[in-house]
């Protein structure tokens, strides 16, 4: 933990900006470069900065859920997205698409199982990195 007033004040804004950018990278990534892995790294960077400024205990309180639990939910989400194709007789991890809205008028949003998989990867990376960093922060 660092006793810097400037870092402590800037951390809240930077953490929020990094989380917002990580969600942008996650959303953008299932069709373009980016995705769950890089989004999870960017999101965890925000909380790593928070841990440096305020300490591991304050970071765990800010997270609400334990990082290990976040990683496990992400792993389950990624596996569920992969297994969803089996309900349609397709191979494991075959992408499935849902179209929310009116397809005839072109006013719809395509949602894929690939996006759900990316969300799972995001949560696994986010939780895993924070588990390691917070454990190291508590040791120091």
C-alpha cells in the first residue's frame, strides 16, 4: 500500500476507466481483435492499481465477490457456452447464434455463444490474475 494522496484520489477514476475500457474490449473482441482475455487483463489492471493504492483488504471489499469465485463462475460459463452446441447436435464449441429483434426489417442484435464464451474467459482471467496479485500483496 502506497501513502500517496494523488494516487489514492486518481485510483477511483482510473479503475472505473479501465473497467469501462475492458468491457469495450470484451464486446468488440468477439468479431474483431480483443476479447475476453485482453479484456480480463485490462479489468484486473484497474483493481491491481486499487490494491497498490489502498491495500489488499480494501480491494477485496471493493470486489464484493472473492476472485476465486469469479474465476470459477467464468470457467463454468465458458464450458456452458461450449456445451450449448450439443443441444443442437453440433460439435463442442460450435458457435450458435440468437437474433434479438426483428430480422426481416434488419433491426436486430446478433448474440452468439462465442460472446458468452468470451465473457467466461474474461471472468476466468480477471479472477485468476486478482487471486495471484492479492495473495502476493497480502504476503508483502
